């Protein structure tokens, strides 16, 4: 059984995908970062909500802003914090639907060197963010005996299978 | 390791790992449970000096050794008893009882019942692998009828106990179930149990890879588990299945599995963790006739035993003053026993006679044993049982045989711990990398600084990057791997902790490489495609 065949039969919506932060277009980079820090998320999806307040279900995704952008465009560039996030986000990111296979999603990411692939359904709802971590988690869950059931300290491992 | 008060310093998983060598068989489900406990406890936030693990006897009962908290490896089946005493003597402690199907339900069955019934503030975690592992494979009180084991070569004749039903019969105020192979669910369930005041009883389906490796396969198989498990959430409809297309409906008193295509959502049961009848129904739903109910089955608040007892003691003391134990001894009905020579002589004579009688009996027994024919021990059969069932795919094989060095780790970029943040970030951007390893004067690994640290702790917080050193913002003492460990170990650390990068070090703790999520996934993908 190859990993490819396995992943072909899994839909991305069945993976333990990562979460994300969300801000409206026009939000300052300072506030965007504060949101990401509060959520503990390294990815922020930017939507075109017009109204203030909680995000509407159907606001359209217009951009993605990640830790990578923080490193390359914000952290050591003076005067960036008060600019709107639109200036540094990647506009119109490629997305996949919840029914895409995990294999297709992974291929798309590897071909484009993406670390993140937002999952969006047909009505525009943001469902999650696919990353390589979802595959790692999948493998761990799929092969618990080999992967999960290992000692906390890899240096100390019993070599005999004799119980307790 | 420091044992000082840790109230303000956030705890990490490392704080809970003891220095003991873990003695479970390679691949045992206990490892996954241990890892999740060590992950959940820092999040629960109770200082380790207020946390105690108490166990009885069995494989699972070695748990306290591996937790860097207080612990007692106690007497067979008696962990709930010791724990009850401790909870009363020191109600501030967070007490976890670790037991198994044999220790908890056979040897200590009644201790378990009474601890639960009293609603002592304990978290009782019962590892259910449906076999005696430590004593090498005899059937346990939860083994299925018909199960062939070393002590039931023609199949178990007894009916298994259902731990959830046992807990319900003892009026448990919190009952939950989880499984070793589903780490997120397990960690969440442990946290919910820890929040409960009173006895929290959690059954964990645990894989004994040596003596009962196929017991839970249908529930642990990642591909099908969502069709076999009903994840419970209070207030939510009982819907399950990979496509969320099946539900549980009540037909009279009997639950039934229905397809959502045929049945209205209104007819589907809604989980109510406060309902006792519902909890009993959920507990009685046995896989494979029904999906296995996982999550919090029952959660109600009742007075906790220690608090009640302490308040009774206080009332008594207020009314009648603090008592004196000596006075109590001397209070009434006192006899004095006098020593008498004749009595001593008589008893000595009796003792001698007694001993002689016993030795006579012993002789009899041994002479009988030597002539007794050995029957019923089929050597071949026993050898067969000793061999665990081997059904391993190439992929599984590769996870444990290929080492992390096969991933061709990248040469790590290292920074001195005195480097400024400005320089560190410039380096990361120049090399287009997501993390650097931080080293001391002797090039030993002392920390890791990643984009995550930059985003969470630096940007928008630190004004002058040139004035700050990386050592103050890095993650100190990161977990690092030796290059000769199997890929499965890297996957384990990455999945349990979500680490995106893992440093590799040599025996002197000098960094020699770094691997990422992407390297691991990419490698497994490539290698397997070639086959
Ligand atoms: S005998 Fe079974 S339960 Fe005991 S350590 Fe080995 S695998 Fe685990």
C-alpha cells in the first residue's frame, strides 16, 4: 500500500487540518498580528467583509498572510505596522474544496511550494487550512503502533517484548 | 530537575517526563496514553508537586514511574483505596488513579466500585486491553466470550464486564471513554476528566500489541474509525460516520443505527450528559453491533466525599471540641491482659504440634506432585501464542527500519546564543529558512528560533531588534534526535507536539542536521511511489 493510494482515498475534510486567524481587508498589520498572536495561529485569511463586527459566513477570501510574510516583509522593515494587511498579503490564494482528495491537495502544495492551502466550500465558507502537518497527523493516526506508541525519550527504549 | 514552586512559570511536557526507562513492550498503546497525559497536564496547569499518580499492579500500573510527579505503585487492585485516603488527607491534590481491566475490575473490583460510589475527587483511568499483559496473556474480566487466550485455550466461557456499565452501576458522576490511537480525542477527554470535581472515570481502549493486538483494530484504523466511533458532544445530535450520514435513534428502549437519508434529524437522539438513562444506553452499546460511544458519556455534579467528610468533622469539632486520641483509647471497656507462664507453655506446645502437622502435609503434596502426569499443556500451542501476529505492510516496515538520516537532512544554520535578533532574522531571510539552531560557545545545541517565535514573541512587541539577543526569544533546550533513530520517532514528535522542525544532533549535542514536516512527507511519498 503506497502513501499515494492511501491519500487518494481520503478527502481533505477528513484530515485534521490546521486552524487560521481571520481579519477583514483593510485591517492594519499591527491588528492582524495581534489577532494571530491571540489565536496562536501562523496563518491569517483576509476576507472582504464590509461591515464591522463578527465575520459574516459568506465573506469572500481575498488574501492570505502568513508567518513567512511576517519574516520577509514586516519584521525588520520600519513603518510597516500601521499599513493595511492588503499590502503584504498574497492576494487570491489557491484553495481547494472539502471534497478534494488529500493526494491532490498535497500535490498542489508541493508543485507550488505552498505551505498552506485554505479549504473553502462552494458557498465561500472557510473550513480550514491544509498543511503538511495534516499528513503527519494522518500517518501517526494510521500507524499508531509504529508512530504513536513510542517512548517519550527515544534513547530509552526496551528491546524485549515481554510485558510491563 | 527543579522541584520548586512552579506557579508562575508555565509548565511544559518535559516537566512531566521522569528519568526512568520505560519498560513497556515496543509498540504498546500505553506509550501513546503516557504521551497524551504528559501533553495534557501542562495545559491543565496543576503544578506537578500537587499532582499524584497512584496505580495498582499490571502493565499500565507502571505509569507513575514515568511521570515526574508524586506517585505510588501500590498494591494489586488497591490504588482507589490509597487514593481515597490521600484525597481526604490532602484535598488540594490532583489525584490520578491508573488501573487496568484486571487490576481495576477483578483484583480491585470492589475498591473501584466504592471509590466511585463515594464520589471521591479522583480521576480514575482504566486501560482496557481485555487481557492480562504483565502475566503474559491470560484472559481478563473484560475478555470477550469465546476469546482464545493462554488460560482459555478453548475460548472464554464467562461474560465480559463492561467498565462503563460498572461505573454507572456505582453511580459515577463522570464517565467517559477514549482510545489510545486517537491522540487528540484522548488528550481532550483527559482534560475534561481533570475538570470534574468528584470521581471521573475514564475507560481507554488500549492496544496490547503482544498478547491481544487485534482487539481494537476496527476502532483504531484511521481509514474506518469514523464509521465505528460515535463521538459524543453534550447537546449535539448523535451523528457519526465518515460522511456524517448515520445516526442513533431510540426505538422503544433500544437504540438503533439509522441512515440520515431515511430518517429526520428530529428523530435522532441528542446527547445529554446529565441524563442517567441515556448514559446507561450509551454504555450498553457494544461494538460491533453499535458504534463505540467515545467522549463524555455522563457528567453531573454531586457533593464530593472529602469535602463532605471534612465538613462533618468540623461540625463535630465545633460542637464537642477537638478530640484526643489517647483519651479515646482509655475511654471505656478496657481490659488488661496479664502474662502467665502456663499460658505461654501451652501455646508453645501447640505451635510445635502445628508445625509438625504442616510439614507432614507438605511432604504429601510434593510426593503427589512428582507422580502427577502433566496434561493439557500443548507446547506447540503455547509457542504459537507467543508469536504475535505479523501483518506488516512495507510502509509500516519502512517507518521503523529507515532512519532519519535517510531523509537527507539539511545542514542547519546555527547562530551563537549572543547573536542579536536583527542578525538572526537577516540570516533566516538570506537562507530562506524557517528556523535556526542556537548554540553555545562549544557549539552545543541550546535552543531553536523559528518563524513561530518571531511571530508570537517578536514582531510588534520588540522595537529594536538589534538590541535584543536571540537567547531571550528562542525555545530553549529543544527536543533533538539522533540520526540513527527510525523515521517513526520523528513522526511521533512531530505529531504529538506539532513541531515543524526537528534538530538532529550527534552524541555531543552538536547540531548536524534539521528536518521538517515537508522532508518527512516528501520522503515517504517519493520512496513509496518508486516501489
Ligand atoms: S504486555 Fe501488552 S499491555 Fe503489557 S506492555 Fe506489553 S504490549 Fe503493553
